[in-house]
C-alpha cells in the first residue's frame, strides 16, 4: 500500500494546472449555487458521519467507528438525509464530502477518488424528468460560465470546450447495452460529442432506494448523466421509493437488513412523499471542463484508490 503517489506533491501544488482547476472549482460552485437558489433551493449543511449511509451497489471498504455505543459510518452519500429533509423543505442541496474506500482496481479509471465532493440535491413531489431538467441547467450553466469567464485559462490547458445544447440526448439502458455491448457506457461516452442521459437502469445495477417502475418490473425510474469524449459518468440519480412496504421489500431483495437503515425506516414509517434528485461529482465535472486525463489533477490532496496519500 505504501506506494508513492502518481504525482510529485510539491510540483503538483505549485502547478498552473492545479491553480486553474481550483479557479474552475470556485467558479462552478458559485454558479451552480446561484442557479439552484434562483430555482428556490435551500442549502443544507453536509453530514460527515452517520449511523445510516448509502449502501452503494458495488463493494467498498466501510470506514466505521463506535461512539457511545453506536456504530457510525463516514458518509458515502447523503441519500437518506436528503430524502428525509426534503419532506419538510421541498428543494434542498448540499456540497457533500463523501468517503468511498474503493478497491485498488478503480485507480485505472482516472475518475475515482476515495474522498470527493458531490453536489447532492433532492426535490419533493418531483419526477425524474424534473430532476433531469435541473441537471441539464447545472451542467450546461457551469460549462457556459467557465467558457465565458476563463477562456484564456482553458487555452493554457489546451482545452476546447463548447456549451452543450439542451435537452441532452437520452438512451435507455437495456437498449444501449444490446446495441453497444457490455462496455456500452464507455463506448457511448467516446462516441458522443455532448453530455447524454442513460435512463431506466435495471434494479440489479442500482441501490434499493431508486423507484421501480409500476409498469415494468425490475426497471427503475432513474438516470445517469454521462460526459462525452470518454469522460464517462457525471451524475447519478432518480425518483425514490417512498412507500414503506416497497422500501422494505427492496432492502430485503438486496440482502440488506432493516437494522442498517433503522433511522431512515423509522422516519419513513411516518409516511414519505415522492421525491427525485441526484448527485454531481464536483471533481469529475472539473476534470471534464479542464480536459484532464486523471481526476487527481483537480484536487490539491487527491486520494487515489489503492495508493498511499497524505
Ligand atoms: N447521491 C447519490 C449517490 O451518490 C445519487 C442520488 O442522489 O441518487 O449515488
Ligand atoms: Mg447512487
């Protein structure tokens, strides 16, 4: 494990590329906050650790600790916190620091960090399509802001970036997989010139919390946004299961336990309404805007899967 990191820290901290990436970070966070506030969203503070967090649908190490007789996890995503508070405050967002201790093989992707920030939002009484509209506004708004305010810096990076047209193209997961094969997400990401959606993702590919279609068993009312030019995943989100019996069924179908989600289930027993939302990885968005091969370049202190980091 104690390998050297993939870059020299001193050089990295002094580099022009990092400074530009952090200027992009500053600009897009402000721009996306402005867009959301205009849409009536309220910012909530992040949750760093909790007794309930996102189970995710792929294996990661679980950083937990005991405190006063309770087992806590570091936040993998604020999915349940969002779904609970949105019942009272109908449009919420947060810049949420997440820890996902990915396995070492993920380092190859160039888009995984063990510690990252996502702009995580949720909307009450809203459909997947409502959430997709906001996602398009945020992504195209952030890109537009950088192309307008930082053209010289993009030139230094050798990055040619254009503002994508909305609405973005939509692919259905199963159809795209049939047509482009197992690696269809990367294949399509390399083929496409603009961001695009993948919708109707099968249940077995996702966590229990995204809502299953009423008219198509095993298929969810959810979506991923993909970047073009091979940059891959930008957003994950969907409509949520909100009926307690369906939530419980889905937890059991995943082989998970009610105990794991106790606080959320207790809250859900009191009745939830439909909500939708998604998370945008901030470092991934910066990577795409800057055209970096590796996500480490977006962060002063990046944590690469399987590598030692300070
Ligand atoms: N925040 C969720 C995640 O990290 C995305 C969502 O809102 O569905 O997967
Ligand atoms: Mg997810």
